[in-house]
C-alpha cells in the first residue's frame, strides 16, 4: 500500500486504512529523523483505543501502552550500538508478549527479526509532504 500526505490530519486516514491490514504483531517503522514515525504511532495508538499519553521512546528505548486489545510496545532502537543491547533490555520478551510491537530504527535488529513475521512501513519526506509505503 502506498500513500501521500500533505497535512498532519491525513495520518488518521492512513491509520484507518492500515489497521485492517495488520496481520502480524510487529510493525517496523523506517524513515529519516523527523519523517513522522512517532506521529504515525500516536495516531495509530489512539485509533486502537489507547488512552495513554504517547511519546517518543528515544531515551527510554521502549514505551508501553494499554489498549483494549492488549499491550503495545513502542521501541526506538536509534541509540543502540549493538544487537546485544537489545537482548540486554529483553526485546524478545516484549515481542513475544505484545498485542503489537512498533519498532522505530529497526536496522540493528533486522537479522534477529528473520524469525518473526512483520510489517514494514517506510516514510519518506518530500517537498510537498510525505510518501508512505506499507507492506
């Protein structure tokens, strides 16, 4: 699926088109700094019924949110220097016990994700807005 957006409010429409297509409990978010990964996550969690305050997990590495369907974990692996750091904070336990795990900057953990089914979303900044590709 591919989308183009020009305004923030359009994220809600994209989220509503993506939710019915979520078949796996892992969603990888790729894109440059400021592309809108956390903004997308905020819209997604609100549409999934979370009442929690949603913020970037840049410094905490993982944030936990409640939804009517179960726990959602939001990861930001940008600051990790090695895959061992992911093992140290117990990423596998989170992935195995989540209704949904959203992983920003998943590149350092990609080899380990081969054991899982996942979706991948890439957000690209353009002069007129953003282009989104969801697989």
